[in-house]
C-alpha cells in the first residue's frame, strides 16, 4: 500500500514539474495573431467591396434552393 502511495506522490510531483515548466516557457504567438488580423482585414474588405454582389448571390442561391425543394417534395407544377 505504501508503494502505491509513494508512486502516486511521484506521479503528482512529475505532473507539477511539467505544469511549471509549461507555464514558465514562452512561446512566440505573433504568427497566430498576424494570421487572425490578416483574415479579419480580408473579410472586412470583401464585405465592403462585394456587398451588392453578395446580396444578389445569396438571393440567387435561396431561389435555387426553393425551386429544388419544391421539386423534391413534389409541389405544384411538378
């Protein structure tokens, strides 16, 4: 029983050491931040530039989906 308790203590001590080393270590995170900011800028530009085109595109997709759903469900005119 004592061996089992000592084994658990050693495991806990190793876990604490791993957590401490991970917390102290500093990873460069600038790449992820730059990618996120870049994607946000691209999304904003696309929204501003393609607002009208996007609205027409969405309306076209919705109309096509409604037509297809009517066909699948066997609605009027089929």
